[in-house]
C-alpha cells in the first residue's frame, strides 16, 4: 500500500494557538515504525472538549508541544511495524482512542483499569492524535470497528460513547431506575441518553434550549428539565423521579455548575458519576448527608478495551447513533469557537 511522504495535519505549537493547518506535515513511514506500532489512515475524527482543554493547556497535567490533537480517529491500518505481534492486519478498520497505550502488566492494567496505568499514553495529549490524515498508534490499544458500522458514526463512539457507557456501568443502576444525565444534549450527553435508554433506564435529561429538548426526546429521554428556566430545580428533578430523586446522576456536562446541586437531589443510596472535566471545579459534599443518605461519588475516566468493544457493538446494532455534523479538518478552529460558546448539539466529526 502506497504511503505518502506528507499529509494535512492541524498543529499548535503553544497553548491557545494559533492552530496551524499544515499541508506538508511529515508522514511516518513503515520502516520507521517501532515494534507494536501501526500507521492508520484516519478518515474521520470526532472533536471532544478534551481537545479544547489541550489547546488551552488549562488542565493540571500539560500536553506535549507542539501537538496534533484528536483522539476519536476512525480509519484503516496502512502499515504495521516489523516484529509486531497482533491479530490486526493492513486494511482493518480501527479506532484510535484517548488511551493510546498502557503497560498491560501492572495491577490496574490487570484489573481492566488500564486508563489509570502509571505508564499510560494518550492520543492528542502525550502523543500526536487524530487531527491528521496519517496517525501512528499502538496495536494493542487500537479498537477493531465492526463490519458495516460507518466510520463517521464510529468516531464519536471511540471517546464520547465509551466514556458514557463506562459511566453508566459504574452508576449502580438497574433496568427501571431513574438516571439523570446533565449536559444531555451535548456530545457526551446525547450518547449517554441512548445507552441509558437501551439499558431500560428512565432518563431525566438536563440541558437548555428547545433543540436540546427535541434531541433528547428523540433518543429516549422520559423527561427534559431546562436548567435555565425559573423555578426550584431540585424540586423539578425529584418530581420527575417519583419524588425521591434519581438513582444516579451522570455529569456529562463540561460546565462546573452541573455538579453544584447533584448530591442534593439524589435519592438515598444514589450515585453521582463524575465524567465532565470543567477546570477549577470542586464537588462540595456535606459529610453528614453523604453518610446519612449512603451516597456514592464515583469518578469515571473513559473505559477499557472491552468497554470500547461493547460501546461500538451498541452502535453496530443500531441501538446508539451519534448526532453528527461533518466538517472539514481545516475548520477545527471554528469548531473550537462554537464549542467554547456552547453552540454545538451532538458531535462534530471532521473529514480528514
């Protein structure tokens, strides 16, 4: 398979940009791949709020610079390094996820929690990611994409989908339980609504705007609460969940305000699942009521290799479908502007 010497990639060399659309960015050749690496022709890449955080450099751990961002890459393997042991082969459809690699030998990796491996490497953060046409990744963490699943639909599942699927698995809920999704109309949230509905959970969608209300209803939300409308928000949440409050709340919002009242509206034995990562945000838990109501606070950080396979399977079976807007890779700067102003419903997917 012919591999070009150069490609189009979006690069930034310092935090807050500028974003540089480079048409002559070098492509790693097969002979230069290290054992365990593969070269993927990225066809589509989703855009995540994490990518915007990487550009801004506003997380405690700074990304490498210069950086090609992106970690929802869907494409095909075009080369595999010599001396690599893998079941994958050239031509396979695969996904590049946030977790690019881990040791697979430490305690957390052996327990299936490889995202928290001390040696974890991350796409579009510690390593160059999928906002380019040809990306190097690691065969043991590339995820096979099921036959028949459109690559543009697969891309958002590789981060947004697997992240909320894992969060729901950690929510301690069962079919028929109430689950609140904060940020339900966003890139993470609208997928969370679908995974929850597919698991026969009763979804309370929280967001703002008529478009978000229509979107979440389309995907199976039982109730929509607009957090900007006047009235007692906690009372509305409890009224929508049998008077006691939801059994769990998944914070899929990138805004810190979503966390403020969560522990007040959960029912006894309820679970708060922290997913969205707004900067400088704290969860204020009253110790007495946290103990007295036996509440659980759980951080859910992406998913493991099996979670990714499960998340894609829902999509392949038509149970989950990302609301996507296709745009060109060169439009990334404008996508970030709209993302920062909360002007995006669903997920942006870039054509690479």
